[in-house]
């Protein structure tokens, strides 16, 4: 990387790091792992900077998804605990929404990374199925089936199921 | 977007908002890139040497203790076929250098210890929902859950993607060591849905002293499981104990998943080692 490329890369990282860290946080569920993930994906991006500098953001995001999907297999990424019990009573909420959100958060973090990744792409990044398929390098039909499976798994992990009519 | 999708989006936004700025990200990324480039070059030149070193130092236990002696060959073959139908994809250790040993950023798929045929079934546990298996080669392992039909599963869904494997250096709890044979006991755990009922449950797999013949799992002072050791390895399945869950010996679970203690015993009943695993 020459001086100009280094400047471009640094500018890119400075401009995108907050967004990338937010995405990594949703994918990993913790700050340290999020930083590791972004750092690793940026390292891949730096190594291929000449080829990807026209669209580095797409490359680094794709690298993050792929890396996270392989990383989840590490046991330390499967240590989250799902419990039917809340650690403390939630604030009074006559709709039960707060309880549900706590449960949803735990369930999301307990999902295998591959399942979580597809949901993050669909619901956090709000990407159409075709775009998700491109990032995950799989057919659109696979995106649909993975999304359906991830949602089913999510429902199975939530102690108070989401009412059928709300889906 | 329906209510469920809105809730997912809202929850993900809440998680994202917890991110904090990271210091020196550019420099850290560049350092990692430089290190990977160096390792890539070194790996090309010395893949065989590195792998040979790993084979003799990392986990020869898998082969040295001949675990196949304790597992029925036919059953072992079935488990192997199901869990490792093709060469696995190796996950690179999150730190590419552990205890002075380096690991390639892009694992060589055809190097010794990396092919499906290099793996052996080290330990299995059968339970009502299927089988929990630990497979290992000279360089890595795979933790595999099969349903009653012998199909590998993640939670309640069939596993359809490429089989994965981890380098031994990542195994067994929080200890990142290159040579797990130096640990008296180590355990990894994972949470998953019960492949049969969809209810929560805990997997565990571990390495214990070679003279151990059984491992017990205790929660809240009660023995909740006992598992056979084969060649210094065991696997286990424990139900997720939450409020209302009936406990062995009476009573019900009171709250969140308790800490599990694994104890390894030899044939004479002597306690050889124990380890706590927090949920």
C-alpha cells in the first residue's frame, strides 16, 4: 500500500468505523468480539485495497458476514445462555412489550451466527433478498429458507411466543 | 413489516447502539494484514513442517489413545459419515498466534489433519434426542449433534452446510492452549435447542486425564449426568434447567441455568480433576 492508498484506507476506516462497529455488535453481541470482527474484515480489505477501493464498504461488510459465520463455530461464541427467566422483573408494561424485547434480545444472541447473519441482513440492514443472496453467496431460495428457519428458531427460543396474528 | 419483524429490527437497533468507538482501528487492521501476509508466505514454504509440528505437539491424544476401541466400529462409521460427509471448513483461531504457534489465516484444505478421512470419532453420548459426538484429527475437532434419525442438526434444524472444524487450540473452554494434553481437564459447552423437542439443552465435550473412566456433571450440588470417557474424551448432553424444570432426585429448577461442575474419576473412584463451567 503506497502513501496515497494508505490515506484512502485511513479515510475509509475513519468514516465507516462507527457504522461497521454497530453492525459487528449486532452480529457478535459484545464489544470485544465486534472490534475483532471489524479489525479482521478491515485487514482483509486492506490486503485487497487496490481491487476493492472503488467499493470498499460492500467488500468489508461481506467479509464481516463471512468471517462471523465461520467464527461462530468457536465454542466461545456459543456460550450465550438462553433462560426462560428474566434476571429481574422488567418495568411494568401492560403490553408485555419490554419482556418480549428482553426475550428477543437473548434469543437473537443465542442464535447460531449463520441464522443471526441472515436476520441482520434482512431486518437490521433492511436489504432485499437478492442483495442478501449476493452477500452470502447463495441462491435467493436459500436466503428465504434460511430466514424462515432462523425465525422459527427464534420463536422456539422465546419463552413467551409472539402471537400468531402479529407475525 | 409485521409486529414480529418490527420487534426484531428494534432489538437489533438496541444492540447496535451499545457499540463503542474503537481505538486505532486503522493501525490494528494494517498490522493484522501485514501479519497475515507474512504468515501466508511462511505457510506456503513450510505448511508441511508446521503441520508436522502440530501433529506431534498439538493433539496426538486423539490418535494416541485409540478411542475407536471403546466405540462400536459400525456406530463410529455412521457417526463419522453423518457428521463429516465431506472435508470440513476449518475456522481459524481468533488469534492467529497462540502460545508461540502460528496458524495460517487461510487453512490449507489438503494439509494433513484437515480432510474428513483424517477425523476419528473420539467420544459419543446417546440421549433421548439423538447422539452428541466429538470428532478429532491430529489438528482439529468437530462437535456434532445428530438427531434420532442420524441427521446432523443445529438446534431443531438439519445441518445442511459444509461441515466445520476447529483447531484444537480453540477447544475446551476459556483456556487457549496449544497442547491440550497439558491440561488436567478442560470442557467446552454449547447451547442449543433439543433436536427432538425444541427445548433448550446444553452440550458439553471435554478432555480429561487418560486414566479417567467417567465424568459426572453437577448442578447446584446434585449430580445431573454421568458420562463415559473414551481415550481421555467425553461428550454430554444436559437439559436446560430453568424455573419449573424437574430435577433428578426431586424438586424443580429455581431460576436461570446454574453453573455446571464436571468431575473426572478413575476406575477406583478417585477424583482426578474438576472444572466449573459458568452458563
